[in-house]
């Protein structure tokens, strides 16, 4: 019996076999992965997660807002504003992430 013929056929115990209902659709699944990734952020004012997916619904990458890998996040500032820009978090994250996304899209990937 083919899979098509077996769909909906009763099992030996008389119970109808069919897939479970109420499972997460792809967009909700990927948003949940991004939400979970955001929980890794140590930023006291914002937690942002991301999940990059290809057209076949395969996760290509995940990430969250945080200090660059080689930086000790206990030594760098987490402030949103300060008199001196060097005392804010913004000099340590923005452009490298933007460059990464630019490289990703320029290499033929879609966002």
C-alpha cells in the first residue's frame, strides 16, 4: 500500500492514523527560535534575536545582540547614552552586523 493509499487508513487497533493538528507553522517556529536566541543577550535594555532561513525552511544561522566574540562583555559599556560616545554600547556592535548582512545578501542569499 502506498503512502497515499495508507493516508487515513485505520490502524490494526481501529484508530484512524493522521498527523497531529495544532503544530507550529514555519513562521511561528522560526520566530520562536529567534525569541529563544534573544534570551542569550546580556544587554539590559534590549534583547534581540534573529533566525536566517533559506527557501527550503532550513535554518542558515541564528544570533542575538551582544558584544563581539573577542570582547569581554564585563569590561565594555552597556549604556544607551553618555556624554562620551565611547561610554555607550553602540560603538561595539552596529556596523559589523550590517556588514555581515550585506556580505550575506551580496553572496546570493536572500533575506
